[in-house]
């Protein structure tokens, strides 16, 4: 398994767990916008706390945004 495959597998596992947690929180009354806001704050904090530099943290955040925009474009 290549490093890229391992990274995708890890990313996919985390994403699936976050979906499970968000569904559980929704059942407990947390709104979608509250979950989105909390997750965005967590993403920014985690990126800046763990990345080797602020530039790399911004790269992680912006690459996630770009990936979503590309999916939106592909869906049209």
C-alpha cells in the first residue's frame, strides 16, 4: 500500500467517524449549522496547532475548500 493510499484510508476513516458523531449529536438536538461551525473551528485550530507552519495550515484548509468547490463544479 502506498503512502497516498494509507493517507486516503486514514482520511476516509476519520471522515466516517465524524459523520457518525454528527449524526449522534443531531439526535441529541445539535443543529446542522452548530455542527458546521464547531467543526470549522476545530479544523482551523487543529490545522494551526499541528502543521509545521501557518502557511502549511492554510494550505490544508484551502485544499479542503478547493476539493469541495471542484466537486460542486463536477456535479453541474
